[in-house]
């Protein structure tokens, strides 16, 4: 669609400069989109592998847990878990990816999940808690990676809309308007030349 502007040389020059900037911006955004997609796919593959690993281990732990807790009532089981003196410390580091700031967490576990005595529980519960303590950093990493996938997908969608707006709307409109103004200027120049030739012819006849 042609832009509503004056068909002048000044406007033609301004639109040509704007077209150069639009094409440069389009290339930069396309490069950004490609890099975001590369990062996104890396995180998607990592997320898939982590999800499979965590889901499998959690399934095994829950199966063992339910079997091991059959001999306990709910209150006594809760009281065992409240004995734990475990403290989980999370540290956040911001990782810049293009113009995004993605959080990256590291965890430090102090204390022991199974700080109660062996006489209080059967061995299976002790195994469950020990394995869960080992699995916790993976769960934290999975949450972090899933958040990164979400952030990247949203940024890719925003970048894609901007790329499409430049590629299919602004740049074609600028090119069409430049062609129209160039044509109008050429027509005006031909008309002016024709008038000048007629004036010259009239002057020469007198």
C-alpha cells in the first residue's frame, strides 16, 4: 500500500534513506531471530532430556515411598519429616541471551534430609530421602530451563512479528511509494520539458 506523502524530490530522498534503514533493521532482526531459535532449540533439547530423567527418577521414588510408608499413619510420618534440619540455599545468576536476562540458579544443601535415627524409619524411607536430596538440584535446573524456554519462545514471537511487519508491510509500502514518486517526478519533468520546447518554438516564430 502506497504511503500518503508528497511526490517531491525531498520526500523521495527521505523515503530512500528510510528504506535503507528498514532493510538494515530487517536483517538485524532476522539474525536475532535465527540466534534466538538456535538458543531455543538448545534449551528445548536440554529440557526434554532433563524432564525424562527427573520424571523417571521421581516415579521410582514415589513408588518406593508409597510402599515404604504403608506401615505409618499420616501424623507420625509428618513428624518424622519435620525433624529434618536441612537448609536449601539458592543463588541466582543472570545470563544475558540477546536482550533477554535469563536466571540461572545454583543450589547448596546444608544439613541432612534424613537426620532422624535409623531406628525411627525403615530403610526404604531413608533411601527415598537420600535419593530425593540428590535429585533436588536436577529439579531446580529443570525449572530454570523450562522458564528459559518460555522466555525465549515469547521473545521469538515478538521478534517474528517485527520481522514480518518490516518484510510484508513497511518495506513493500516504502518501495511502492518510491516507485510512485519517481514516476511522478519523471512525468513532471517530461511535462516541463514539453512546455519549455513549446515556449521556445513560439519565441523562435516571433
